[in-house]
C-alpha cells in the first residue's frame, strides 16, 4: 500500500465518530495517557527535585549530577519496561509509570541543580549579609530565582514522558499507544499513523500548556532577563 493510501486511511480513522466514543475511545485513552504521564513526572520530581536543589545549594555534586543524568539517559526505557513487567509490578500501567519516571529524572535533576547553582552570587551574598540562615536563603532567594530553569526541566521531562508512555501498550497497559499497537497487530497501518498523530498532538499540547504556565509564573523582570540571555546566546 502506498503512502497516500495509508494517510487516507488515517484520516478516515480520525474522522470516524466511533473511535471517539466509549471507554476505548480517543478521549478516554488520552486521559489515561495523561494520568500515567503525570504520575511518572510526579514520581521523578519527588526524587530528583530535592536532590538537585540541595546539591545546587551546597555548590557540590556537579559530577554526581552529570553522572546520574547520563546513566539514567543510557538506560533503555523499553528494556526497563519489560524488566519491571516481570517483577511484582506486573503488567499494565504501573511498570510504565516507573520506567517513564526513571527516564524523566535527568532533565529534572540537572535543571534543578543548575538553576540553584547559577543564582547570582551577589543576591546570595546580600541575603547572607542580612543574617539569613542557609535554609532561608534557599527558600527566599535561590529557589525563586531558579524557578524558571526548574520549570523548564519539568516541562522537558513531561513532554519526553508523554512521548514515551505509548510503550505501555506493549505490556498490556493503556493510553494512546494501544491504537498504534492494535494497528500493527491488525496490519491497519492507517490506524498506526493516526495513533502517532494523536501522540504527537498531545505532546505539542502539553508543551504549549506548560510553556504558558511557566511564563505566567515567572516574574516579568526575570522573563526579560531570560530573553536577553537567549538573544546574547543566539548572537
């Protein structure tokens, strides 16, 4: 079958109302997909954020952060998924959440460390000069200034996880990946393309929502500073 035929089948599948209804319809699968993604990012953040923030505050552990991030990136997510599926986690969504969480650790950890570590030393010294304790400096000076970079790490992790969660269908899980796997199993390649389009669209939607949220939560002066840095880097 030529590419035009596959694309035509994909359009037909996407425009079929039956594929958008019921517990296995696109909205229900997308909601399940987002729920698994949110759980994976939350699990990764619980582990990586405190470690990255504390190491950045101490100004130590840069080598450990890089080593951990590189090691986590090197782990094949699909292999982890199969390994976890054969353990007590069983098949389904749970092993996918754990495997995707490991995949989400590197950007969250590295951005948290870098964001806190690269806070302007003058701001940190001024806070110490005012008699603030180390924890208070972290809470009132370093974290607010590091939030844009921390938010960028969470955003990157979220988009990566949304793109990875379709693997859940390979171990009996749900989400939009079931559309792709079903299409391959039945040799309906138009359905495979339709599933890929839906996953890509969901990634773009998550990226847009989180980018807007990050911008809204970033104070205007810091947005201007970040824009100026980007322009200098581009030049």
